[in-house]
C-alpha cells in the first residue's frame, strides 16, 4: 500500500484552467496546462500530463468523450487523474464507468480558476492525488471540495456552488 | 471504501503556520490555525481542528510529544492529520509508531509558509486528506510534496528542500 | 507642496472591480468597492470612497455621466480620483474637461481585475494617489500603467492592452 | 507638468526585497530586484533600475551611504526613486539632504516584503512614481503608506508599524 503509484493527469479543460484575457476582457481556457505545471513547481514534485479537448465542460460533445475514452484505453497508466469542467463531470464519469475499465480514475476540477484563486484548484488536485495513491479498487471516482468517493456519490450542488457527498 | 471518514486535524505549529510580523520583521507561528481555516473556507468544506504545542519543530520537547500522544489517545477520532514542522516530523512520527495505536494518522506540513505562498501548504494538506480517506491499514504515514507512504519511507531531503520517497 | 491633500475616490465600476462569481462562472462588478478597501487595509492607510454607477464602462450612458458630473460638482473635495472602466475612460474624462471644473481629477482603472491579480490595479490607484498629491494645476488627468498626464495625452492601446503616453 | 519624466530606481535592499529561503527557513534580501521587475511586468511598463548595497537598513554603514551618494551624483537622471529599508530611511534621506543635490528624490520601501504580500510594496513604489512625476521642486521626499512629503515630514511609527505625516 505504501508503494508509490505513477499517476497520469489527463487535462480536458474546464474552469480549473481558465485565465483572464485582458484584451478581450474574457476568461479563456488555457490549453497548455500551465496551472498544473505551476502547482507541480510549487509543490516541489513532477506530474506527467497530457492535454486534450481543452473545453468548458458545457461544450464537450460525445465525439470529445470518445477521444477521451480512447486516450484512457491507450495509455499504459492504470492510475489517472482527469481534470474536467464541473458541469458535465458526472456525464463523462458515467460514460467511463459504462466501459468497465480495469483502472483507477479520479475526476477533479475547480469551481474557481487556479489563476483567480490558487487554493481550491490546488486542494482539489492534491486531494485527488492523495486519494488515488491509496485507492485499492478499480473504479471511477470524484474528488472535489474535500468530498471524495465513487463518481455516483459525489455531486455538484448548483445552488451552493460546490460538490458534496450524496 | 467510498464511505466518507470524519477527520480530525491536530495542528502542532511548524513552517506551515508561520506569518510575518511587520513590527518585529520576523516570521512567527500563528497559534490560531488561521491557515487551515482559510484553506477550508476556500476549499468550500469544513475541518475539525485542534491546536496544540504551537512550535517550530526544532523546539519540540519530549514533554510536548507526550502531550501530543495523549491528545491522540484521548480523541475518539480514528482518522487524524497532524500538521507538524518538517525538521522533526520523523521523530514525532516514530514516537507515535512505537505506541502501536489502532488509528490512521497522516503527518504533513510545509517547506514554505501558507502565508508566503499558498500552494505547497494547501497541496500537502489536501493530499494528506485524500490519502487518509482511502487508507485501509492502521499506521503512521507522511504526505509531503506529492510523496506519501509509511512514515519511515518518506524522508526530508535537506539539500533539495523537499520530501521524497526513500 | 508637502502639505497632504484630502482625496476623495469616486468608484464608478469597471474591470478594476470585477470579481468571479463561481455560480454563474462570470466576472461581475463588485459595487461595494471591496478592492479599494483591501488596498487601503494592506497599504495601511484610509481612503474616503463613494461608489456610483457600478458598470462596465461600455455600458455607461450619458445619463450616468450626468450623475457622475453632479457628484463631482457637489462634493467639497477638490482632489478626486475616479476609478473607471478603461474602454470609455477618455469619453468621461473629456466630458468633465468640457465643464471646466476648478478641481484636480485623476482617472484610473485596471486592465486586469484586482481580484485576479492585485498588482496592476494597486499600482494604478497608488500612482494616481501620488500624482494627485503633487499636482499643482487644475485639470483632468489619467494615470494608468505608469503613464500619467493630461487626459488627452494618455491613451489606451487596444492592441497591446495597456495605456501609453501619446 | 504633463511631460513624462524619465525615472531611475536605485534599489538598496530592505524589507521590500526580502524573500523566503526554504532551506534556511529565513527571509533574505534578494539582490536582483526581482520584486521591482515583477511589478513592472504586471504594471505593463518598464523601469530603469540599478541595485546597490543590498542590505537590511539596520546594517547600512556610513561607507554604504557614501557609495549611495556617489551613485546619485554620477547618474544623469534628475528624477530618482530610492528603495530603502524602513528603519534608517530617515538617516539616508537626511544625509542626501545635507548634500543639497539639484535632484528630485523620493524614498520608499515596505513594511511587508513584496514576496509575502504584493499590495503594500506595490502601492508604495507606484505612489512614489506618481508623486515624482508631478513634483516641481528639487528635494528629498518620502512616500510610504499613502503618506508623502518632504523627508523630514514623513516618519515611521514603530508602534503601529507604518509611516505617517508628522
């Protein structure tokens, strides 16, 4: 149990990665995973990251989810963190669950962009990382706002603006 | 495994809690756990915290460790995070290990105060939190800088200034 | 010249005051001047502030400008900083200039919200404050991005995303 | 008055420039003016900076002050900001004043290092910058915590931990 697992982070975009564009005045998704790289640099560790889709989760299509599923099937990693927008995190997680993969997969993301306030995004990613290190059953999980468990047990509370255990 | 554990945070001081005093020009240990409270507020969750000792870990005495051990024996919580200075984290962890407690205890802390840069302290605490949620064997563990495992497997590298797996 | 002037800050909204709403996922204008209050608290000084209009400057109407002009005519303060959105800062400044007020008025604002990155907004406000303390001719001025001078000499460069001296 | 002055920043060290060293656990003076460079980058402007002395102001010697005076006499700039530690800012300012230079010189610094909290250091520097742009009498000035004026009128309140007008 104390052996250290190699973890792959698949970064699909979402609020976690939004940055302010001073020219347009809009928040845009950074597709270079710079938030994850900054966390690794400050946490004094290294992450293996791939960046796909790069969308707000409301814009993710079924075609995107197929690309996403393939990237998970193709990687040799069995321990995977998925950074995903919060609005359809449950849909992508359900879709993976239907495919009964022999992997340990933890979804996370953020209610507030890392670029606006570092704490929630950092805590979500790090808690997913810690959870994944100790998990001993294959499955699809969500770790958000200190709530973590099977993907169908951790839900977004759209009124309070955070995730909670069912 | 997906049931959510109640976690107690025992905050003993250390770099994690240091704040700048503009009058003295020195870093001092905040004994009100304000860093932990800020993380909880921004992570959109709640922590149960007790604050004891309140020292730089180089100044922790055997008497402090006895107080610390008693506080762990007395609490009804079986899942505990200990915030501790990094220099003697291994000594306090070994001392608890000798006492063969039927508990799940994860030590963490920070190389950089939360008040100076939020990311490392937040990531250490959140990874300890995630790790503790999924652990299924009693024991004493350390979670620092993305390295986590049994307390005797995760060591401070005093040259590089971070913790690493042995 | 070294006598300290009493300064009024009139906060009309704009990017300076935008904050992230995690429920809507949008940036919204905070109408409580909390950014200015935070700067005063950290700068260890006090500001006198009134908050009017509370709009993105693209949405400011002529009626808003009349309210704005009246608030300047009515106040007994002769030294005034105006926080204003950057897109129509020049229009509101010109409108005041036409009214030939016997006052010292410095417009400022921000390209990046204080809530996203504190530095530019803080520097703009503080430079306006310093400039206003030493000014000795009535007039309408702009202080942005280290450029400061008469309102018709400091312009927004919409390609580079900053203000520059003409 | 609205013509833009070229300003030289002479950075002599002090709290403004302190950074945390995670290996030693101490705050040290950064001698590369990285705080000033970050402010320029985020303020979207450029500064001309020279770095001398690099000390906590309690450690500045008369020999250091002579080097400092010479650097001011030798530069062709007439408009100069001096970043200086707060404890002996008044002594260095008095020493310059005795030398009756035909220059405009504004001292500033910080009660809290830029690396710990950006706002006060940024506001002090930017207010000095704005003040210097509009000054029209030669002299030695201090701009700290929103108080600005002749060097003998702006004093450090060692109890409250900030500068105030006499």
